[in-house]
C-alpha cells in the first residue's frame, strides 16, 4: 500500500473563476483541507487539465484527489481515474449556478464554495480505493426451479451461452402447463390457427444437451450461501438428497389455475359439463387421442354448442376473487373455440367477455376466430345452471342491453392464474411490510388457494422464499428494471413473476437467464449487482464493537446478512447491493464501506465552517439521495433555479444509509437544521433499494425525541420526499425551509 | 312468399347467422363485426331521426338469432348508400352492401316491413328501369307519389308542383314520358330474357344453400 | 475520424432508447464489449419524452438516471450519437457495419456551460417536444441529455449565428468544420432496438388532426403535461392557449384497424388511463376526462390501475369508436358517434381531443440484411435460423416499457450466445 | 382524330329531356373544347343504381351492368367506358370488380347475357368523367383553354358520396377530397372551405324519406352560405338535383331563404372556356345562376 498523498484541484472554467475567488479556495484546500498538493486550472476537464491530474498520479504519487469543479454527474468521461480515491466538490451546479451573480450575494456564495472545497477534501481523505474481493464464489452453474416452458427456456438459453444448468422439476415430466395443452396459441404469422404446443421438441433438446442436468420428481430442500457459491440440496423421489454447487437461481415455478370450486354460481362441480380451461384441454387431448370430436363429460355425446365465460373469478373489484386480469385467457379461449370450429364449423361457439384482451398480433387471432364463425358477445354471466346434459348460461348482453340466456352442452370457465410463488414472507414479517387492506386481502386469499410450501427453502435470515409483490407474484416493482428481485442472484421467470402467455414467458425466461448469468459473472469478481452494478466496495464490520442488536440483519432489504452461530452478523457480500442500509441502521457504527462510511459523510459535516450565533448565517445540512434528489438539485442548477446560500448538500446512497449520528453530530456542531431528501416510499415506492427510504424515515421518526432532549424545535429536522423531476419545486422547498429555520433563534450549540 | 320465409326458418332452425351468411348478399361479413360502432356513428340518416337498429346493432341481433327483429327492422332502409361506414369500418366490412343484402333478403322472403317507403322506392325504381331498360323519371315520380293512393298522390304532387314545373321549364322533365314515350332501349326483349335467366339462376343458387 | 474499437466479439446495439440502453448495459455488465448507436444527439429515446410511467406514475428520468450512471461507470460501452447504421454485410459472428455519423459541431470539450445557446438568436422547432415549441439553434436537448453536450443545428451552419456560437465558446468546443463521416466497424452480433413511432395521425382523416388545432396526439399530450415541456406543465390547448379541462381520449386511433394498423398497440389504453391522472392532477374536480374505447386492455395487474381510474367520478368511459370529429363555432372539437352500450347518439364538445395513437415499428425501410425477418406490420420476428441479428423492444412488437426492457434483456443474452461462441472458437 | 376517345355511358338522368340533361349539354361542350371524343354506347341500359338493392338480386343487377360492358366491348373495342353520373360509375365499377373476383358470378352472368345474345371477354376500365379530366389530361391541360377565368366568384365544391366513396378519385381522401376545389381554381374561381363537402344529400331517400334527406341538404346549403359561397358545384346528377330542387321545400319547412344555384363542374369549365349560357346548359338550372349568365353574356 503506497503511502497516502492527497491533492485538490480547483477548476476556474464555466465562470467558476470569475464568480469565485479561486485563490482563496486554493488557500482553503491547503489550510483547512490540509491537502498535500493543490492546483488551479482554467479548464480542468480539458485534455490538458486531465493530463495534469494523471501526471500527478503517475509522477507525484497522488492517491487521493478532491476535484472541485462541476457536479459528480458531469464530465465523468474526463474525470475517470479508477486507480485513486476521488471526491468531487460541486462548485458549478452546486454553487455558482444556484446563486445570483450580484455584489451582495458574492460573500455567501464564496463561503458556500469554500465549504464545498473543505467537504471534498475531508471526504476523500476518509476514503480508500475498494480492492474488490476475490474470495467470493465463482460457481457458474445455473439452477432452474420448474420444468415448464419458462424453466426449459431458461435452461436451454443459458446452455446455449455456454453455462451449465441444473433443472429441477417437481413432477415426473417436463412441460408444465404447456405440456397439458392440446395446442397452443400461435406464435408466428399469420396467427390464424392453434399450433403444436412445442413441448416435445424442447424436451428433446434438453435431453440432448450435455450442459443441462435434469432432476424429475424433485424439489429444492435447502438453499444455502450466496450468488457464486450457493449450496443447494435437491430432494429426489428416492428420498435421497443430491448436492449441487450453484452460481445463480431462476425460479420458474409457474402458476395454478384459480380454483373453479370457488365459483359455484357458474355451476362448477355441480355438473361435469362445466370445466375450466385445463379441463377443456384435457377433453381436447382425449378426443384427439381417440380420433373423436370433443364430447360432453356427462354422457359422452359430441358437443354441439359451447360457451366460454371470460374473467370467471377474475378482475373482481369486490376482493372475493382475483382482482387482476390473467392476460392470456382471452387468447386461450379463442384457441379453444377453434378446437371446435376447426373440427366442425356447425358447432355453436360463443365467447362471453366484458373487454376482449388480445394485444399485439392477438388481434389477428381474434379476427381469425370470427372468420371461423366463433361468436363474440360483450356480456356478463350471472349464473350457469345444470340442465340435463347441458347447461343454461344466464347473462346480460351489454350490447343489446338485455338479460338473456343460452342453452349449451358445455361451459368453459376462464378462471385465470394464481402464482406458485411459495411462502409469503412479508405477510409474516414486520408491519413495515404490511399492504393496505384492500390490496392485502385478495392476494392472501389467493395465495391460500395453492399449497404454500417453500419453493427455495433459503436458509436466509429473512425467510425461505423470495419476497412477493402485489397479488402474490414474484414480480419486480420497477418499470425500468423488471427483473429486480430483493434476493440477489435469484430471479423469477414466467407466470410466477406476472401473468403472461407462453410467448412472453419464453422471452421473460430468456431475460431472466441473462440476469442470472450476469449475477454469476459479477459475483465471481466481487462486483455489486444492480443498481450499483460494478461497485467493488463491500461492507466491513468491526465485530469487536458489535452489540448483536440485529438491526442490520433485519433491515437489509436484500436479505444479505445472516447471523452466525455466535449471533454476530454474517455478511454475504455477493448478496449485498451496497445500499448502506445496514450502515445507517447500526447504532454503534461498526459497519462501513471503503468509499462510503459513517466517516466519509461525518467528516464532511464536521468540515463545514459554522459561523457563530451573531453572524446571522445559519447552516443547514441537506442529506440528499444520490439517485433522485441530487440529480434534481443538479438540474435546478442547470436551469439556474436559485436557492438559499446557507445549505450544504451531501449526497447519500440512499436515505436508508443515513445514520442518525450524522444528524445529532450536525446539531451538536451548531447546524441550525437538517433536511433529508429521499425517494417516495410505500406501495408506489420509488426507492431503488426498495425499502431504503422507508427504513430511513422510520429511523428518523425517532430523532424527534433526541431533539426534544436537546431542547430544539422538532422542525429543525425536516424530511422531504423528492422525485428527480422536482427541478423547479425543490429549490422552493429549500427556501421555504430555510425561511422557517431563520424564524427560529440560532442553534444554541454554535461555537462549542 | 311467406312460405318461403317458413321454409328458410325451418331450414336454418335457430341458426339465423348462418341463414344470413348463405342467403343475404355479403351476409358472410356479419360475423366479422367487432362492435366498435363506427358504422352507426358514421351514418348520415341516423343523425336526424332515430331508427330502430343501426348497422352494428343489426349485426349483433343477427348473431343473437333475433330473426324477426332483424327482418322487420327499418334499419336497412335508412341507407342512403353514402358508403361512409363502408370506407371507415376497421374490419373492412362492406356495411353498405350487407345492409342492402339483408334488405333484399327480407323482401325476398316476404318479411320486409309493409309500406316501407324506401322499400317501395327501390321496387318501383327497379321495375321502372327494367321495363324499358332505362328509367322513365316521370312515371317513376308518379308511381312514387301515388303509392298511398290517388288522394295522397295528388296532395304530394301539388306540394311538389313548383319543383316539377321548374324542372319542366328547365327542360329536365319531359311530360311526354308520362305517356310512356321517351327513353327506352331497343332490345327490350333481350333485356327481359336476360333478367329472367338471371333471376332464375339466382333463385337456384340460393335454394341450393343450407341444404346438406 | 471517429475511432471505435470493435471486434467479432463486440456486440453492436442499434438504438439508444430504453431497450437499446438495456441491451447494451446488460451485455456490458456481463463483461462484453458493446457499441451503442443512436440517431438522436442524446440517449433515452421516447421514454424520456414521457411525463410519467403507468402504473406507478413515477418519472422515466428516474430510471434513465440509473441507466446513465451504469453507463458512465462502465468502460465497456462506446456510445455513438447522431449515428445511423447504413449497411451491414457479413454473417453471424463476423459482421461489418457501416455507420453514418452526422456532425454535432460541438466536440467533447463542451462543458454544457450554455454560452453558445445564449449567443445564437435563430430558433428551430423543438423536436424533443414534438415541435410544440421553439428552441435556440444551439441547444442541450433536455436536462437529462447524455452526452451532456450541446448541439448546433445544421441549419445555422454558414450563417453569422454559427460564428457567434463559436465565438461564445471559451473552450474551443464548437467546431463548425465538423463533417459527416461514415465509419466501418466489426461486430459478432447485433441487437436491433430502433423502437417505434406514433402512427401518422393525419392518415386518420375523419379525426381531422391536420385540420383542427385542438386535436392532438397522446405523445404530444405527455409533453403538455410535463413541467419541463413547452407549456411548463400546463394543459393548454393549441388554438387559443385556453386551459383544457374537458378532455377526450380516443382509443384505437390507428390500432386494431385494417385501414391503418392491424395490430393492437397494447400500451395506448394504459397510456390514456394514465393521462386522465394528469387531468386530475392539474385541475382536480374541474378536470373531466372522457375515454372512448372498444375494449379497455389493462392487462394483468394493470387491471388495478384501470379499476382506480374507473372509480374516479371525473372520468367517463364510452364504449364507442368515435366516427368523426368536427369543430363547433367556439373552436371546440366535437366527437360524433354512437355509444354502443344502449345506442345513444352523441355529439360531445370537448376542450381538447387526444388521439391514443398506436405504435408503428420504426424499423420500416431500414437496410437490414435479409436474415432479419419482419412480420406484415413491419415488426422484427425472432429468426428460427437464429442468425446474429436480434430484435429488441418495440422493434419486435407493440410493448409497454416494462415488456420492452424484458425483451431487450433477452436480446442481450441471444447476442452474448453468439459472441461467446466466437470467443470459444477464437480461444 | 381526337386526342382521347372513350365509350360514353351517359346514364338515364343525363339524356335529352331528363333531369340532368344540362349536365350532358355542358359535358359535350367541355369535351369539344378539350378534344375528347365520346361515343355513346349503343343501346346502353340503366345501371340499377344502388337503390334498387331491395328488389333486384345481385345477379340481375350485375347482369344489367354486364350488358353495358358487352355492348361497349363489341361496338367500341379497346375504349374505356366513361360515365358522367356517379351512380352509373359506381354501379359499373362494383359490377366489374365482382365479376373479376367471382368466377361463379361471372359464369352465371354469361349465361344470362347469352339470352340477350351477348357475352363479355375482357371488361373495359370504368372511368368517371372527372378521372378522365384530372388523370388523363391533368389540371395544367385543363387550364390551357381557359379564356374567361371565373374571377371573384365563390363556389362550394360539393363532392358528395359516390364519386368519393368507396372508390374515390385516386390519391384523394374520403373525408376531404380536393379535386373539385382544384377544378374550381383551375377555371379561376374561388373554392370556399366548408365542412359539408362530403355530407350525403340523402340520395334516393329524397323520395322515400324526404324529411331526413332535406335536413341533410339544409346542412349542406347552410354551411355553403355561412362560408361565403355563392354557388354549389357538384360532379353528381343526384346531388345536383337534390340540393337544387328541394331548396324551396326546405325554405317552407325551416323558414330559410335559400336560393343557391347548383352547377356542374362541366358547366363552369364550359363557361371558362368561353362557351355560351346555352352551351353550358345554364338554361337547365332551376335556380338560375344569373351571375354566371351575365358572365357568359359579356
């Protein structure tokens, strides 16, 4: 380890030089910043400026550099010095662009700049370059749980990319739902007729693939470890347990049809002539096997008329049944109607729907069915009554606006899907995880309808399965990042993630394989996964200081931290996303990252010059989420939206990483107020670390007592929810808050 | 006529859609409608006074097997042949022609509403045009006015007198035509023979359908 | 001459929208070399022109910020903006691609200080805002523009304005001699993610987009609602700048129509449901929305979103494809049609009509080798022969953002399969 | 030898002494100037028009049109059929399309035709006069013979339905066709903008559902007035008759004061080409176009 040599660079470009007294800034960096080397440059990001810095690194042995120029978000291509620790002092977007260019403003603006220089110096001195950990596992074998279309696709695609795959299927055969289908919805133009379900072909390809090892009649008994070094026990039929070393996991456990027995009003169970979509597929298969037309279960007579009831037990706002739409049922019913029409055009075939949902090329399939004589009626079914060997379907025709009924041989209920997502660990867990009742009820009821056995049997501190999203699906909450689960290296694929048809499931499974492969590759190099992809830092803990309070193990949004046999936190680094929530949670502050720690922020807070109570120059600390709030402030600068000169902004990885010591230190240090800027939390949370902002806020809600203890107005600590687009409104919020603080007497803690 | 109606009803049992598909010109398009309402919304006559069933409702009624309601409907006769529905239909259903086809079928089996003015016009026009091969506008007008009997005819003729006179003055209405003079084709015999054969063939084709 | 390092193990991603960025990032974060080609001067594509995403009502720039951070932190991606692929030769594992680079007239010295923008006076159509406004001819396309570098519009080159821009730049970043150039690079696999374009509204003549100023499109409406759009987030109608409080949304404007787009564009129903939130957000109970629809296609858990909107008393649903738009004396667009549930003939005047335009693949008419197949709507189809060119996102199907990203992630793997094979062969 | 020769299908209304005789007159004058030779199809018959749907079946209607095709083909080989009446044009074109796409229909039609001693081999193209003007000659050619541009006169180009839908003039939109406006401008007139350009005049329903038809006609004339038009111009005999003849009735019913002349494009062109009132068939207008008569007089 080369000895530390620190340097500060002051840029004079973009009017920094004309708006600020940079000579004074140089003095600040040298005197209070205590940097070994300080340089000014007219245009730091120019080739010449960059060369200057590089030369200092190469020839002057600079190991730590504070670049005082523009925002850390700007000019990243130029200021790219991966070998050294680097901080950025934001003099442009953070100072001159948010301050008026006036005589009276000059002094406070200069003070602002000097503080940011001090902070940059302080921060970088507290940093070290993360070496990256090579000890993390390097297993590159993918485990796929579930041998349906999704699972088989993930396996084949991963193998094609050159990876080994272990495929675990709990039944005796691959194929899953697709295997039960007589035919499937067409996947290619002209989208006019059902096509072969494609299972046989895939099974053959899997059997022929030396990269893929298949366990049938098998389940995952135990999953231990972390990405790159999972140890998985697979319980096989014989009762034996097979051991597999696994790098990453895809859960493709599919769905079960919603239980039609819950729909007595539709006659299910009362007569064999009411079936669900699986029932119809079975009838069609049987008929095909015997070369007969599809027959009525009750008496084996060929079906002459059939009605398909869409949304049976779905899209139910009352919360009794499924609230969501299962997406594929409309196309499936169209396909099943074609089973009849293709065999005999004279069979009356009607589909009763409220909204027919055939997105994309499904529209061609819909047209094709109409062309074959399938009747589509916009209607709501109220009742299906057994009637001899047939059924009476009572419904309201919404187009003709009348109550009517149909006598048919067979009724098919499109009941929709319930994900096989395993144990709902959040339902059991903390109140923080509880959903709003309206949202909550239905999913619980739904989940209850499939046997809730754990699927992955994770040995994780936080529960045996992946956390679930709305309605029990293992979905991602992010629109931009559909694969982001809260279990690093474990991905959901196919209908267990969200309702989808076979074509989408195969696309989804391919994407999941991509993410899983990526997770294995990065785990091997000690690199973080999304969203801090590539971050080599990782949390280190001074166990001698640990009080075993378990806050870190409980709060980690990604279940990265277990407890060892001595009850100490056990960090599984390749599960870690580097959000810092554990660091924020730790009351004794023993957790830190090389490039982000209690100290990197704490020292910045201390570095700020706090004027005495007579100066009428309050100091307000802003801790801003680097993903949304900080960019918003940056853009406020770009748009020259001015804000108060007494605030000092420090970006944090997430509100969840904010340790309350920073706040108390700030207040003790004479700051007049602390403003926290984090992302929206709750059901529609926008926190990129899922629970980070929520946990952070929960912690801060406790600060009130501390303030009372210090005899300070509780309003002095203020939490604002910020979106990245609050470019114009955020400065206003800052100014309003600053005005409020100025209305209070100066902090009594100044000058101690 | 009405026994033809019975015959068809029996032949197609309760499958009215199939009946229309096989018997009505362009009837095979009825099933393609997706009930968006663009045709009804595009129809000019619908604006002014309500009518019992606009096109896409007719389509839905057919699918729902409401035979009487459709065959008795005034809807088809509200068509001015403006082709708005035809060119706009997102399913490329030739709505105009389908409406014409259903009307013709209803008439053919004797179920068209009685004293339907457009029905009457259509009939009169065709008879008039095919009699000599060319339209005799005066006789056409007359037979239209007098459809509800002499009295009503005269009344209407009076109402329209100025218009008619105008046309006569303008040399665009030849009173002599009233006497059957004026426009006619030379080969009227040939035309009649041709039409007779055409009607015979058409009847044969339609009769052949739905009989398996 | 722009130099790009690329080999047969490089993955070329065409299109820098959310699909292209995703494909590029996923591949690069798996250790692959990637060249990302975008025809605009900035990355992000159509998503950054959206105000909010359904169903979370969150902001597209939030995800863009993360993706840009990933990009800045990743040395394996080379980004080419103002670039278009003009030709591809060779085969899977060994493509040679020619890329045309349009001049930006601003080099990497640019600090985005904005002096050139201040200096020029010429104004040009604001493409980023679908030409709803004007901007200076030296401009930063948006707050989130990456590369964060100004652009000088070709139209002022050779005029005094261009010289003013050059003179204003203290960093020698303006280069008026910048020339268009075509470079050739190798690639082992190609991801085609050129996205979509809104269907040409003028083709739906009976809606009079070309005749009535107060008939606008769904993509334009996003810009009106955006606080950083041309109206500062006020929903003002074009004809007279009046606040538009009674707004009609016409679904299937072009979609599900054999005279226009045969397919269902999938996202437009949710898009309009989302946009009713904008109306509510701006005007509260004074804001009224009417959705004219055939079927509301709020698939899977989006149904929740639909139910919420349905429960809003300020939103009316009419099952009807509007037949014709006319204009009343006050310049209000009037929707004419029949409500098919009960056959009520209506002629409803609104302040503003928003056409929920469908998606057309932007792929049409681009020179891609025959081994890439597209369906009759112009969407790229998965190639059974699995050659080395893969569609991603809306170039392959009408998709919402979430599904586009899925598709792009899958495409990244398909590309990796090819270059891994090349690597094994070369090893 | 004329520069263009066509088989002319005037149709029932455009005969001497018939409701559109003035159309015929003006077309003849116009064609003379443009050196277009129109030879009437010998013994042509009625097209059946759209309205005959309810009485006639498909086959008889098609047969009627097929007879015209056969006659044209045998007597005027190689010449395209040109109709001046929208209904005749549409009826013929529809028949041609169906015959060419339905072999059964063609066979049956031939059998029927045989009864009249005729048969069809190849069906000639069916053109509307307007197509001939703008496609075969083009606006520039049409402008050349203009001697007296109709300066300062405001016309509402009323396209109506059947020259516009379902076939329409190539390159025109169903909802807002421009060709009639262009023709008006070609002869120096001003084409006003108004939103009833393609509204239906009620067609045959003027007879059977007069209230409905007249209500539509009212909208058309009203909008033409509101937008400053002095006269209506149309390419269709039935549109012409309906919009002209019923103005009196409408005035009675709605208390309006309509008195707007309704012209054929061919009348405007004849006048612009220096033709007399008589040659333009102005005497055939029930609502006299006095302004044009004076213009012609000068």
